[in-house]
C-alpha cells in the first residue's frame, strides 16, 4: 500500500542545508546520475532554456556542457541556492551562458513566449500549487517549445528505495525521505496535468522517477 503524500515546504535555504545539498548534487553529477540524458532525449538541445528550481545548478551546468550555442536562465525561490549556483557556474566556466533569477514559479516575471524550452528536476513535489506552475511553464514557452519535468515518485519499489538510500549521504537521508514522501505517483499527476494547459503531456515512469514531456501547441 502506498503511503499518503506528505507535503514538503518550498525551497532549501540556510547555509548548512545548502552546503550539504550542494555536496550531494555534485556527487550525483560526477557519478552521472543527473537527468541530463532525459532532457536531451526529450529534444531540449538548443536555444534558450529555463530551469525551474535549479538548486546548486549542476543539472543546468551539465546540460550546457552537452549542448552547443545554448543559454540558460534559472529561477529559484532561494537566494542561498542562487548564490551557490552562481559560484558553481563560475567554477565550471559556463557563467557567460547562464543567469539566475530569484522568484516563485507560480508567478514568473518572464514575458510570454520567452523560452525555447523549460526543464526542471526534483522540484515538482515542493510546488504548493502545481497547476499554477504548470500553466506558467506553458505561458513562457514559445510555440513549439519543449518541456521536461522529472521528479521522484512515491511508489518506487522497495529495491529502488534501497538503491537510492545507499547513494544518499548520511546527512541528506532525512531530507531524501521527506522529498520521497512528498512526491507524486503517476496516477496522482494525471488529473493535475489534465487541469492545466500541459494536458497533452506524455507521462512515463522510470525506476525511481516520473517523467513529463511534451511540446507547446
């Protein structure tokens, strides 16, 4: 039986939490565990992209390193995370191809039809009103623009849960469990998406994630 979803607060802040999360994400990037390949396979390979909830920035940095002539804007609710992502962008020498903005994805400050693509990983379960964010993603996409939304799913198998827990550093395990318990199942996401302008999205399940991809009509 799947546990009931436990709501988690939006964003990560505070130096100790941000530092430990940065350490985790850096480790996952080095091991090749980020969802960059899923983003590339969805057709997000060119133009200007928006990343919602970049955290310390490693997913966007990895995407920039594997694409040519691209530019990224990151929108995060945490100034601490923005500070960290800016430092990481400089370290990996992509600071000229990325800029980070403080703001809430429920009400983005970007103009209509600004981006060729939007992607996000690991933030869906934190959104207090996912319908608003999903409609905002649609609004800021250019016609024909692609989107890719990935996150943990709460109904992973016991085997997948064990693998993940071994991969997570001890100091982040409590946060991981909290995020997992706050994540959606594919069946829970379907009616949410149906009520938004991304209603025609394709939804699939991976080993420990749910993947939402599509194009703006």
